[in-house]
C-alpha cells in the first residue's frame, strides 16, 4: 500500500507514451486518471485525438478515467470549464481516498490547475463579433497584437479562433472578477523523448491513424451534422483531414502539412513544459526509452 499523494502529474509531448505509463502507474497505486487533453473531451473524436482507450485496461483491470468524452463534437470547451471540471473530478477522487493522476499534454490546462489560475468565464460579445465580421485573418491578427504579444500562432490559426481571442482580451480589459482556486502540490513526472525519436514516432503514428480509420471518423462527424468550420477550429488532424475531405487539399499535401503541424505542436508543448520549470515547477524527467515497469518503480521511490 502507498500513501495517497495530493496529486501525481504525468506530462510530456505528443507520442511520448505518457498515457500508457500513467495507466500502469494507476494500476500499481490503485489510482484514477484525470485527462489533461483539450480535445479528448469530445465524443466521437477518438482516433484523431489519440484517446487510446485500450491503454486504460491494465492486466485485465479497467482504470477509471475522467474528462474524456464529456462534450459533443462540434461544441467549444475552454480552460475555465476545464478548471471547473477538473476540480469536480479531483474532489470526488480524493474524498474516496483514491490516488488522483493528472495525465496529458495540454500544458496550459495542467498549469491552470497546479498553479490555481484565477479565471473568468468570458461570454459571447455579439456586438464585437459583428464589428469583426468580414475581416481577414491578417487583419484580426493585427488587432489581437494590440492587446498582447503573440507567443505562438494558436490564437490566430483560424478566423474563428482569432475573433474569440480578441473577444477574451476585450473582456479582460474591463472586468476584474476572479474565481479563486487553490494551487495543488503535485509530484510531476515528465516523459522525455529525444527529438528525432519523437519525430519518427509522430510520422509513424500519423500513417497508422490514416490507415486505420481517421478519415472515416472525420467523414462520420461531418455526416452527423458537425460543421466543417467546427472541425477546422479543433486544429491539427481535424483541420487538415477536413480540408482534404472538402477537396481543398490533395492527400499528399494534407499529409505533409499535417505532419509539419504536429511536429510544431510537439515542439510548442516542450517549450511550455520547459517554461513551467522556469516558473518554479519541479519536473522529474524520465527517459521515454525506460520500460514502463521501471518508470513505475522510479515514481514509487519518489513517493516514498
């Protein structure tokens, strides 16, 4: 038996094998997983988000998980909602005396709950949206730059994202409401994968997903009534495969652009995690190539 730690966090870039390891750790500790993935919240978006739900069965035992498949595809989900939903799941797990394990690659989501970000839920500003309607992505980007420095291109990946980003910044100018939540002490484990190894795994995984139903998954979402704009909004696989299905990209162009985008995404993830260390978080890095059983052993020693 192990004492319950306030929280164990397993983080790492895409294709680092963090979910498989976190599930084995949960099996060892009798724990439950809280997902920290901004797209795995959506039902029906399985292959493209890499849910890998088979990983949640370890030696015949199903590992309970939270914050996966909690929203319908086509809806939008934000960090305010994630923080709220995380704390609901976290309290439930802790009250039952079970070990919570936060696992994912969305650095902002992870940091928001560990650090206790004070957030407000930003409502739709119909008047602002009407004023921005018809502006080009370049024009919207210029407007957003008047509010803040753009550290990456996520906010201006699409017109819809850019308008929402401006809407949020405009709201923050005139509102100071805060929803306070306490920071959480956490043993943080990072899965460190060599850049070239990561690139190879990303490419191989992308080929496998395309060969094993990802295109059909996205066609099915479109057929079910999810709009192409909504899927493009989600970015990465859903953006480029949707553009391929719509005939806007050839298969080869879709693959090439998507591969590059995922590599860039993984690089941004690592930049965020390194930034967390500069902001005072201690991350215990374990090499990707270490067997999961040995990783579990390392963590249990850290817990002791």
